[in-house]
């Protein structure tokens, strides 16, 4: 333990704090929380420099990278707009920058009101930011979730500056519940100085963006080789029923690179950040025990991400615990993060590894074609091997499709009773964890274009009148993908 902080904890430790969604979303009633599920329906730093942009200050329209002109010129409505911009404070990798709220606003110069890009509308257009911090001298990891506010508003509770080491290496991940989120620097050099990327020119990743991920994972891997950072085992669970005859986790707890959990186009998808919303004022605050107790009737907002599904819904159902580190905003309570998930998955990568595939919509080019460079950039920001690298063959487009069929389908079938007792992350998609994951697998089959490889969707979904999956059956036969153009 360095400087009084707890080091990153193994999966055997319980997750604490007011935001433990997985416990049937049961935040203590005494805290006055009304849990609001956020639904989404869509496919070395320095403290010096320019002062952060004051809340409510204007950003030059020339800095607002936005969607195509057809969307930028048409008046947006709460029902039609799917894209937003987020203003990144100056020096975002510094302690002061982490504590300076990000501002959600409309893309291409639209206001929050005109675009619907408000945190009070987080179900459709909420943005989430997450920082994971490494002390390279000790290998100590920690997490801090910078706050996002609606542009023109102030935090419900002002964030405190986190105590990070002077030589800390920080990675920042963005998540979004709409379609495309466009990071905008508070100064003309903010994004470049922090090594922020959102895809390539004319072809954004979409819901996710990254700052300094390549440097962060390089430092993590260096500390692992030096023995400073020892990543704990994912652990095992007696609750998991092995998928007969199929290579996979067996009784081991799954990581993000397990095909058992890697549907929804790609497993490395979005942050685990949570915020509190004051429904009376529309103001947001970091989700801490203190803030939860002081904002009566607060609503919990979170990103509908694969990492959230794994860490806060699937792991507790399976009797597992995600890789955790001290939350610097919440009195060092252990918490998860997208980067911690990737560190764990990298240290214990399955023999058949689910990496971000080229047929994932986020890494295809603007015209929908496979884009090797864009895919590798996305992978690099999460510490994943490049295309052609060690263990990457299982995530070639046709192989990825085959593996979600041949590995995830029997896993869901073998554990259907256990999963059916689990809480659904999005009840409008599935009425329990099993139907949610089955619906997700079925949609991913289509989104990835798996039918192009001579494969058949292995899931049959029964939906209710509102479109939510209420039952699922699974095809038991393994399938073999054919290369594009094969007879």
C-alpha cells in the first residue's frame, strides 16, 4: 500500500459504495436514491498551463467538430438528434483537469436545449468520462470519474482535486448513450496535448473516444514486466456451468476478452462511470457515498456499456468480482473501470481471445469498409494486440462471428437458469440478464454481418408487445464460417 491508498484489488473482493448497481440496483433507501436506468438503443502530466474553461463559457464554433452538414444545419429535436459534443477541460490529464467538469452540449454549435444534449436526458444522450491512473514508480492503480455537466450549469457538488502522483500516467475513456460523441478542446491544443483520439479524419469511433491510452497501457505493461504491477487472477466460481466440449472460461470468471461475454459487436465498449442527477435542478454530481446522502431523490445515471454489463450485472450473478482499484473521488472505495477490465483481460487473455474485430461498426471506415489502421488504433488505446498480433486470429471478422456462435451460445444455454435470475441492465431490451444477453447476441450477429460468412443466427427471441425479449432459444449446433466469396 502506497501513501495510505489501497492497491488494486482482486476479484474476490466485494465492490462497495453507493453505486453497486449489480445488487439488484438496491442502493440503500436511507440515501434517498431513486434509481433511473439509463437506456440506450443503438447499434506524464502537469498542473501548469492555461486555466480550465469556466463553466458556461463559450467555445469557438470552429472548435466544435460535428456531424455531417445535413444534421448540423437542420434544427435538432429531442427525438431526432443522436449526436452531441463534449467540451474537454484544459490539461485533462492533470489533477486539476480531472476535477474540472466536462461540459455536454450540442454538436456543430447547437445548444443543449436545441439538441437535447443534456445530462437530464442521459437516457438518450448522456456522456460519461472515466480516468484510470497509474503510478509508474510503484505500479499502484487508481480510478477517478471526472464529472460531466450540461453546458451552462454547475455541479450539484463541486468535485475535489484528486491526489495523484506527480509522475502519474493517466488514461481517459469516454462513453455515450447516443450515436456519435465529439470531444472538443477547451483550448485549440487541449486534445492534441492530451493525445486524445476519436477515430480518424472523417471517420469517428462514435460512442467512445480516448485520451493517452497508448501511453498508459505502455506504462502498465512496463510495470508488469518489472514486477511492480501484479494483476490478480480473475478468480473462479462454482456457480458457472461449463459449456460442454467448447473451449472457454469453464468455471473461471470471464474477462472482457472471453467470447462468452463478447457479443454486442465488441467487448471493449464503453466506461463503467456513474453519476448522480438532481431531478429538480438538472445538476449532476459524482456518484460518491457523501453526495448520494446529500442529494435527496437523486437519480443514478450510468453508461449502457459492455463493461458495465460485465462488472455490475454479470459478475455478481456468476459469483465473480471485477478487477478494482481505489476511487479517488469516493474515499478510496474500490471500483472498476474500463481500463482495469482491459488490464485484467490482457494479463489473463483467453486462448481464444475476443479482440475488437474489423467488422465492428466503430472501427469501420466512413463508407463501411474494413479499416485496419482504425481498428488497430482502437485496439492500441485499450492495450490490445494489433491485427496479426499474438492471439488476434480468433478475432478476424469471420472467426469472430463463428466464435460468438460456437462459444457464447452454449455458455448462455448452459447457464440459462442462473442468468435468468440476474437483473437486466436494460429492461426495454430484455426482462432479465439471460434475455438481455440473448437479444444482444442476436443483434450483434446482424450488426457484424455474420450472415455474409454462411452462418445462421443461433438465437431465436420471443418479445413482448413493447419489443423487450422475454424468452430465448439457442441453436445447439456448432457452425463454421466461410471466407467472403467462398463457394
